[in-house]
C-alpha cells in the first residue's frame, strides 16, 4: 500500500456582530445582506481536521467527533468538488506547486474534532467547514482565496477563514463569485477587547439556522427591511467603530443588531424563539451594569440559541464576571466555572449589586469561556497531532 499524504489544520469559531440571516440562493449560499464578525481565539475554541489522500483509498470518507458520517452530504460534496476544481485549474495553468494529476484523482479520508463540547450549543459548523476547506486546500496544494468555497459549506464559515475582524461582503453576482469574506482588521488591532461566552443550560435543541432563516425569508417583512434598509449603513458604522476601536459605538451596534436579528425571528411565522429566560436576564444585567456606570462597558450578542456572547474591555472583565457569578450562582464557585483566559478575582460593591437589582437565577449559566480575538486557520506542523494514523484511518 502506498503511504497516504497527511495534513492537519485548525480553524476558529466566529461570532457575528452584524448578523447574517437569510439567503437569496440556497445552493450557492448567497446571503441577503453583508455581515461582520470577530474571530475567536483558537486556544479556547477550535476545530482540528486531518485530511489524508492516497491511491489506495477506494472512496471519500469522513469521521466527525469520532463517528463516521455520510460523505454524500450536499454541502460537503460542494466543498470537495470546488477544491478539486481549483486544484485542476491550477494544474492546467502550469502551476507546479499544485499536486500532479494523479494526486487530484485520489480519494480523501477526513477526520475532524472540536475542542469544545457539541452539547454546549456553540455553532460548530463555521469552524468545521472553514477547517475542512483549509485542510483540503493544503492536501491538494491550492492556495489563495478560499472563503468562497467555505461559504458553500456553511455561510458563516467563510468568515472563519480569516482572523480578527472579518466582513462577508454579500456581493450581487448570480454566480456568487463576489460573495466573499475579507479581513477588516487583524486580531492584533484591538488587544484590549475580551469575549466571554456564557454557556446557558437549554432544555431543548433550537431550530437550526438553515431552516430558521428559510422560514424568515419567506415570512418576515421585518427581515426584508433589515437587509435592505438597516444593514448597509450598519456595516459602515461597524467598520468605523472597529477601525477606531470605539468600544461604546461597537457595543451599541452589536446589541442593536443582535436584538434586531431576534426581532426578525419573532416576526417569522410561525415565530422562532432562540432566547430563553436566562438570555433575557443577561440582557437586563448588561443594560443595568452599563446604566450604573453611565457608559457602555459591556455588550451582548446571541446567535441561534440561548448562549450569550459578551464583549467588553480587559479592565472590566473581573468585575463583570463576578456580577455574572453573583446573579447566576453556579453549583460550585470553583475554578471550572471560568474556562479559558484567567480572570482575576475582584470584590464587587454592594451598591453595584443593588443598583443592578436582579433576582438571582441559580445554575442558569453552566460556565464561562473567557477568550479574545484570534487568528485564522493554521497548519499543524507536529505529525503526532494528526487525527489519522499513517495508514489513513482514525487513531481512536
Ligand atoms: C445566527 O452559517 O449556520 O449565527 O449558511 O445555512 O449554514 P447556513 O447558516 P449558518 O448561520 C449563522 C447564523 C447566525 C448569524 C451569523 O453567524 O452571522
């Protein structure tokens, strides 16, 4: 048997501060509005994917989080087809860095894992498809613009192809060639910015984004208004706030955009509810905390589920985390309530607690992941970290 060629890469999760919700083309995954996100640091949240290619493989196969999955999944097929198409094109153009034609016809084995529990309800499709496309590109020796391919796996995945602050420009061509992600600023641009993911306990699995946004496009006139008349200006304002590191402006736009996204969900018929009582309580906590200081120090954002993503500046993290711990008392106040970047302990004044004045919700929040903006996909050099063994089959 010929030894398989093996590569391993990692890719990040991203959180949109101007949300993508609604497609104009389901197959190509073309959105009805542009969006903007912050790429989260891979030290805390990442997908790792290993791709092996070999003449000996009979068919394409994929294992996700330890389980073999159906490789005929249409979105997975789109990504595989587009990477192979790109590789063939490079080869025909006489680009010697790309694999030879025999390599192109080889089958792939793909193995992918997340370093965070799927049960946490954190969107994993963005990191997953970004990592898939990046690893396949490495395996087939293609470089350059890949966000248009990641987009065809999952819309939000195109933004995970870059680090820092990333916009997905909706484009207007029928073929989607101009619907691509672009870095607005690198992760080093705003080092004081911190992100806290508050993992909320949920009883039920919410409606998936793909079907949810489909129903919204069909039924919500608020969504149409948002896409046509709100987002274009909001994108400009958001880019300005990010470039100028204007936290108050960034925070207000982030919260308003999250709220409008959830309003379009409520305007969907039948309505979709992603926020639960804990999410609502977090919203109150943030606004009351900001009101207490007479300035916008903290912002929230929610995707298609009840988890809250908090944006704040480094200097406010200890106090705000303490507030979360106070109003959502965990089972144990131990170390494992706060994961990721260390958070210093700080005393909080009674006056602040009183001025927030919420009814505590014990165990409303399972844990906090403390993180910051981070880089885009990376190649993992250390071969001991491959998820596939030298024969091209899963190690575990
Ligand atoms: C609420 O990218 O998961 O997180 O393109 O159908 O795969 P598909 O949807 P997906 O939708 C993400 C929706 C969101 C907002 C966002 O990330 O912009």
